[in-house]
């Protein structure tokens, strides 16, 4: 990753290098966004939906999202289910073994907020975001595989907005529709 950062700094210092960097960024981010290999971290009942998402009925392969069992070959960790305090260091270790750049999807209420088990059990972590940086949250108990597909598409948009150059982001027009307010306009502005 250091070589990519050096390349980006060299291109920014060259006259007209910003244009070249933008084009290289667009190609690299397109490639990264269309080949998000997933590390499935299914720990409870949400794991059944995560397993069901790998069936041919949902066809995640068309998104370039292929489940891989080895953290050294993955880009995205999908945490699906309850995480206990004893399990958290092992999940963090797997996260640290993943190469950069890497992203995290929290799938299900237990992975987001501890779910129904947090208040009755002392050992449940309140959410995976206590020890991992989460990029996309999927609510539900358990969420359907279609919700995981939506999360992968939203993560793809986030990846497209990132830049190789540190501290730089590109404005990307979203592919997915925004939720609409009651009057038919998009929330937060007009159409």
C-alpha cells in the first residue's frame, strides 16, 4: 500500500497529474468494487442467512462477491451474529490478517447492537463496531440474503468514492435510489 501512496503523491506533484490520478483512481476503484471477496464470520442464527446467500438462487458471483475461507485472500469481513467478549480477540485477529484495503459489514441486530442477548448476558459485545471499523450495517433479525446483496452494492459505492491519494474522496452519483419522503422528494433535498 505504501507504493500506491507514493505513486499518488508523485502524480499529484506533476502538472496535470491530478487528471491522471483521477483516471487511475476510477479504474482501480472499479476493479476493487467489482471483486469484493468476502470473509464469512457467521457466529449465530444470522449465519444461516449468510450461508443461504451463497446459494445459486441469490447469485452473488455476478457482483464479484465470492466467499473465501482464508482471511489473507479477502477484502470484506461479514460479521453475522452474536459476538462474545471471549470471541472478540479472535475476530479482531482475523481482521488484522486481512490485507488493506479492507471493509466490514455488520449483519443482523446482534452484530450491530448485541441484539436481544446484550441485556441478559454479561459476555455479549454491544456491537462489532466496538473493536472493528464497520462500513455497512444490515438491520434485521435475521436479515434476508437480499439485504446482504444491497449492502454489497452500497459498499461498492463507498469503494468507488475512495481515492488512492490519502485524504481525497470523489463525489459519486449513487446507483441505488434514496429513500423518499412522504411528498415524493428524496430525503434531504429535492429531486
